C-alpha cells in the first residue's frame, strides 16, 4: 500500500493545520473539506493542498470527498456540547459515516484521533461518545481497511484553547478560583501529535494499532495554571475549590453564552489524562516539554525554568 493522496477531516482546526502542513512537507497531495472555506483560507498557501467546500456530515458529500483518495485522517472533535446530541454527531455518527465512505470509495487507510480517557463507560458524555466512535473505528480494521487510532492527552501549542484560555482569564482577576485543581494531565505538544500521525500514514507497523500520546511530565491543573501566571509575569493567587464547589462552578459556567467550562468537562476532568507507558518508540520522537514551548507563545520573554518552579511549589 502506497499512500500519496490524503483527505483530512478537521484540517482547518488546531491540530489539523499542523497535520496538513506536515503532510505537505512530506509531499502528499492533501484534500481538506470545509463547510465554510473562508475560515480555512490560511491553508491555501500550502502548495499541495486542495480546499473544498463540503458538509462532511452529509454521507453523499463525504463520499465525494473521499473519491480518489488513498487515506483519510479524521481529526473532528468538540469539547463542548452546545446542543444536545452534538457529541453523538461529531464523535460517533461521523466516524461511522467515514468507515462506510471508505468502504464505498475504496480508501484503504484510516487514521482516527480519539482521546485519553475515551471509554464507552466514561463518566462524561464526551468520554462515552469518544469511546463509542473509537470502538467503531477499531472494529473496522482489517482487509482492505488499515486503521490506526491516536489517543492524546490535553494538547497544547500556539492557538490552543487550553493554556491560552487560562492566560486570558488570569489577565482579569488577581484571585483565581480553580475547580478540579488536583486533576492530573500530561500535556502533549501539537507538533508532536501531528508528527506521529503523519509518520503513521505509510508505516505498516502502525496498522491496527492504538497509541496513547503524552508529553514527558505529569502536572496537576493547579500547577499548570500557576505556571501560566508565572510565564506571563502575573502575581495571582489560585484558590483550589472543593469537589462540590468545582461541580457548582462548572454548572454555572456552563449556563454562560460562551462555554468556558461545562459540567461535562468537570466530569471528564475526574479521569486523569495521563499515559501508562512512554511515548511510542515507533515514531522516533522525544516529546516536547511544556516549559520548552509554552513560553514562546504565552509570553514575550522567556519564563523561569519550569522544573525549578514546580520543585519550589512541591
């Protein structure tokens, strides 16, 4: 199997931009379907990218997008369910349609991004929907479709909605009440996630495999928020909330027009987003640490060494 043409679903998103860019660097022809191509015009500067307006949730249009492709990368995912059923549509229904479209069009390679903690028995609707979609894709593996699944922890990098979110919130208040402060996570740099996905496209060793992707260090949410304040040069007091207050905070924030946090996010955070094993050797990657990349986009000047900061706090 030789892959030359790749369709990337979610190619205009945070992770998708990095995946598309790396595919182009490797000489692949890349097709990116997008419902509103005006929001993804930044991709048109890449030499081998074809940006096509389409609704990938429409099975007919999805099959058209996969015609002539050798592989498809599905990066579509949402963190907040603005309408009931949105998780089901994005995380379960779409993967099912993608598998069906692959079979109908002869696409023989499918790379799917799930998430650490994804499980049909998960505490949150996010985890359960991700788990159900992942199971559908795993079951589809076998002749003629070769499947690889990626399960990253929280992803950080320029333009992320994680560290950047806290950076913005910390600008507005000297005292920061933080729910789920003891939640553990092992953030992974977006460039490393993209590199792992692209390295898998033509590598038979990854066929039928599932990979948990994490950075080199486990942090609590409080440590990361305090670190963001340190990088930005802000003197902030972070107050950890109890489980009950964390739940209440998430319910209140979930009622806001702009969803910063929902109760479903709170339930997701009750499961630690960490890896039980080192970064997969098959990719030949030494994953970047938070302290190596985050200061480059969170602050105009280099921050103090993160290791020293964490050691002092502990």
